[in-house]
């Protein structure tokens, strides 16, 4: 019995050894094949990747379709309420961001309606239509897909009600895997509507987008968190200044923000090709920003939020026209607008399904408008500067002018130059911020590497069926920012020119001041040395003859004037020297003698 057990154990051990040997050889072979394949793929990627791409890469996880999670249809505010972290408002939604940005957002949305008023559609929340939404899905990411119907532009109240409907597994509508939301002028009511209905997993991205848009901050980046469910965030925030000519009615309007997010300032610009100083036009310089954030979990499920300031184009419109200026196309198509405002009115009949391709196309189209506004502003400031210099009357001229008028003109020009330099410094700060963000984006270790694999697919390929190839968008964006760099250089050159003019004006004003001081000193001396002795002598000679101890003749009049002048000179000399005399006197009276007999 023992022999049988021993043989059985030995046979089993031999079989295990043979199995382990075969397994190790097979596993080693497979691992070697895997490593060879990874090495080959790495080499292929390095060869396919241009030199200006970084090592950042789009995760293969995003190329796989995933079933939506329960939290994607759960509102962040509702989840926090259920946990007892919020009390009837959205402060908890906003309060988790950067403290400085959050404070500015709070101060802005607290000026508007309350959450209850937005829910009930009271006031502007139920009247102003400024939100465009496009919801659809396509399993194979081709064609126009299955579209969720909606009724044209929405108010803040309608937006809140629409976003409260299930995004997935709706009983009457297809799933809204790809959702686009465009907001014209982000009002406090819309912020409340978006915050109250933000999905739990999208809340951080939406909160960051609102804070950056309200805070007037530049950003161009891709963010892929290292924890939690794999997701991505593509964003660009482009602040700029829009110059618009003010109408006669607007020129008399008081400077106030009112319901608008951005402030504006008034500028007086000289009319080109005119030679009269009175030909000035009143302009308004508006702050504005274009923001777009795409947040998603794969190539199918993603949401794009776009916020665009349009105050500079709405101030001249009637209120009703401004609120409904884009309803015509919606009415003509049964409530479905065929133009995508995020892509600057591109058609949505053939939508862009891939998030990165959509991001690049939106970035390309929006930067064109962004660059156009900057170029127009810089050109107008250059023209105004040239016209102003041509009308500077303090420069050498054949026209005779009095000293007072010359100094007043120089002071006015000095004030204008200093104000222009302050304005240029503000413009350069904003423009250079956007250019710096772009330079960081395309740097060797920048976020442009997340788009590196797009160039490996040909136009109209199965992977990217849309005819707008992303490489075309990248080239266009690069050219646009090269133009923006030129505009920045023009602003810098104008600032340096005005700086030189300011120094020249300071010198001229200093010279004029010295001349005025010299004139005042001459008048003072003439009054003291000539006029006062003459008047005092005249006063003495106007007395009665028996009071004056000398004859009232012209000879004694001159002698009296000379005596008075000498007395004034002696008094002036003593007053002038008194300070040094007093110090010497104090030294002699107060300091004791030393042992050597010296004071």
C-alpha cells in the first residue's frame, strides 16, 4: 500500500514538473510576443507622431462604448441634499471651486433671481430665450443620428425643466449621448438652472467652466483625471475686448452693468482723415469671452457647454429682437435649428460625433472671431493715435498761441497719453494670457499630444467620417494665433511709442514749468527791488512838508528810493544768512571749551 502511494506521488510530481515547464515556456513566449508587439506599437507611434507632439496620448478606454452609470442621471445638488450637505440653494455646487473665482460667481448670480423664481418662470427667467440645445446619438457615429426633439431656443426655466428629464432611457425620446448646450450671455438665472440640474459626474467640469467664464480668465487645456471613473475634459476660454460705436442715445446712457455680466468703458476716438479736433466719435469697449468645455466618458457619451458674451452685439437691438433673434430658423424647421452656434453657425445636418474633432473645429471657428475682434480693436487704436498726434497743437507751429493755452493743451495730451497707456497695458495682459495658454498647449509636453493620433487617420475614413479633417483645424488655429502674436507686437510697439511721447510731454511740461518759475521770480524781484521802493517813496513824499525832515525835491526822492532799496537788500541778505549764523552762534554759546582751548 505504501509503495503504491509513493509511486502515485512521484508520478504526480513528475507531471506537475512537466506541466510547469510547458507553462513557463508558453507564458514566456506569450510575454515575449506581447513585449515585441508593444515595442513595435511604440515605435510606430513615435514615427507617426510629429516632433511637436508631446508624449500625452488619448486613452484606448475612450474608444470603447460604456453603459451609462446611474450617477450620470443624478443631479449633484440633489445628491448633496440627500446627504444633508446643502440647504435649499446651490451654494454647495459653486463653493467647491477656487475661492477667488467662486466669490466672483456668487456675487454675480446673487444679483439675479432666486432658485424658486427660476423654477416658476418669474421675470427674466421665463422670458429671455438664449439657450440652444442639440441632443442625439449614433451607435456607429455616422449620419445624423437619432435626434431628441425640443422647441427652439429655451429660457432659463425651460432649460431647467428640460435638463431634469432623463438623459438616458427616456420613455418617449432617444438617448442624449451627445449633448450640445450653447448659452448666449450667461445670466444668473441660467447659472442657477445649470447648477441645479448638473449631473453628479459633470459637476466639477461645469463649475470650473462657469467660474472661468465669469472670472474673465484664459485657458486652453485638456484634463484627464487620474482618479475616479475615466473621463476627459477639453476646454478653451478666450477673453477679448469688442469695440462698438455708440449711438447718440447710448452715449448719454449712464455707465452701469445692470443685468449684464461684463462691464464696459467709453472711448472717444478721432475720426480718420479729418483735420478738426472736434470730429470725435464715442465708442464702447466691451469685455467679452468665448468659452467651450467638453466633458465625457468615451467617444459616444459627452457633453459640450459653450458660453458666449453677445452684449456688444445686443445693445443696439430692441429687447424683443435681441431675445428672439434666432427663432426664425427654429420655426422654419419645426423647432429644430439646423445651425450650430458653437461652430459659428455650421450645419448640423452632418454632425461631428467625435469629441476631439468637434473641439478642434469649435476652437478653429471661434478663434477666427476672436482674432477678428482683436485685429479691429488694435487697428482702430493705431489710427486714433496717429490722428491724435497730427492734432497736437503743442508741437512746433507757425500759429501764435499764448502760454496758458499751450500749457493746457500739453496737460490734456499728457492725460490722454497716460490713459491710453493704461488701456494698452490692460489689453496686452488679456491678449498675452491667451497667447501664453496656446504656447503651453503646443509645447513639447503640452496637451496637444492628446490629438496626436488624429493625423494617422485619412480624411473620410471609417474612424473619422466627417470631411473636416482635424489637421486642417490645427493648421488654421496655428495661423490664427500667429496673427494674434502680430497683433500683440503691434500693441507693444504702440505702447512704446506712447511711452516716448509721455516722456517728451513730461520734459516739455517741465521746461514750461521752469519758464513759469523764472517769470514769477523776475516779477517778484522787480516788485521787491523797484516797485516797493517807488511806492514807499511816493507815500513819504505825499506827506505834509513839516513832517518830512528834508526837502521834497526829485533829488531827495531818488535818494529815498535808494535808501529803501539798500534797507531791503540788507534785510534780505540777513534773512538769507540767518540760518548759518544761528548755527555758528549756538555752537559758540552752548559748546564748552575743551582742554586744548578750542571751541
